[in-house]
């Protein structure tokens, strides 16, 4: 009886180990660049939780001289983007956004500023990957009194660009 009990426990341990190894997914991969081939990109947009219509969540990506829009419009489940390339004219209207990123922001690791969309005011989403570095993600409250001053001008520009892109589609 003791041997069969030990055998049962051993079998259970082996099965548990097999399942844990089989179900272990590599979370270190960036869903926007799972193969690690993209050196730089900028994802930007805004989101509003209690909102109706297509304009509630607008997400764009600048990558390799092109502009893409996420057609999923999910509330920032960041591994489920579905990108569609937009026109060169629209790319031109957003192409300088990376140069407008405040250096103070770029120097900060991933972070949330304020409490975006906590009382239906919305928020901005920025994901930035520079060559030879890890991607950084920032969520920024639209309420300027909740975020540092160095973000205010960038927030204004970001809002103008997203608004223009969403109306031009």
C-alpha cells in the first residue's frame, strides 16, 4: 500500500510538472514584435471606457516609415492589436510625433500618470520602442492637473493628431 501511494504521488507530480512546462508561455516577448525584429516603433492613441461608437478607442502605430491603425479597438488589451496600414498622407500628418515626445518621458520607465479614465475622462496610451532597448508603455490621464507639467504640450499635440487621424479615416 505504501508503494502504491508513493507511486501515485510520484505520478501526480510528474503529470503536474508536464502540465506546468507545457502551459508555460514566454511573457518576455513583446506582442508587437514577437520575433524581436522591429527596432523602433511608436504606438499612440486615446481611450474612453464609458463611451459609444468607433471614436472611443483610437490607436495608431508609427513603424518603419508607415502609419497603421488598430482595427480591434479593444480597451488596451495590448497583445490583441490588429494593424491596418493607412495612407502616406495620414502618415505625414503624424510622422513627427516621435520627435515631440518629451525627453523627461522617454527617460522614465513604463508608468501610469494620474488615474486615466477612472471617472470617464479618458486617457492616452503611448508605447515606445527605440533601437536596442525594451519597449516602454505610458498611460496618461487627460486631466492635466493629474500629470506633470512636462507632459501638457505633448498631450495637446497628441490629442490634435489622434483627432485629425480619426476624422480622416
